[in-house]
C-alpha cells in the first residue's frame, strides 16, 4: 500500500518533461507549426511609395501590424519582400517549404494610387 501511494506521489510530482508524449497523437514538426501560424495571418492591404512598401496584416488574435521588408513577423518567419498586392515570408533553412506568400484578391481604384485593398478593408483616402 505504501509503495503504491509513493508511486502515485512520484507521478504527480514529477515534471511534465519526464512524462512521455502520447504515441497516438501525430508529431508536429517546427516547419508544420510555422506554416500553421502563417496561415492564421491575413494580408488586408499594401501601401506603396517610391521608397518602400508597407503591408497591413491582421494577426490571429485580431491585432493589426504594419509589416515592411526585412522585418520579422514572428520568430522563424522573416519578411522577404513586400510588393503591390503581396507579401512573401521566408521560413527557416531546414523547412521543405522555403517561403509563404499572401496575395490580395480585391480591387484597385484609380483614386487609390499605390494602395491595394481587399474587399473587407477600409481605404483611408489622402486628406482625410
């Protein structure tokens, strides 16, 4: 009886890293985890100027971010390029998929020179 109680106490008090993972759950690699995180972001607009382009992206928690080339979206995802209507993120060197691309599927209006937006995003016109 004392042996079974001490065994139970040991299991309860042992750190989580000592417990082996569930063999029935699939193993998720770092690259798959990065791809899942990238899918949760959405590109809602790109503002271009003669010097630079800035992307407006919506994160999984509902927070907006301004993204520029060579910035880091999150750890493991470096923004490779921001262009008119697209953003490309570069993944780590060990991943079979080397980059991830977001494209805007929407309209560009003549008054919105340099601004591309998808249908759900509001466009802030100059002077307002």
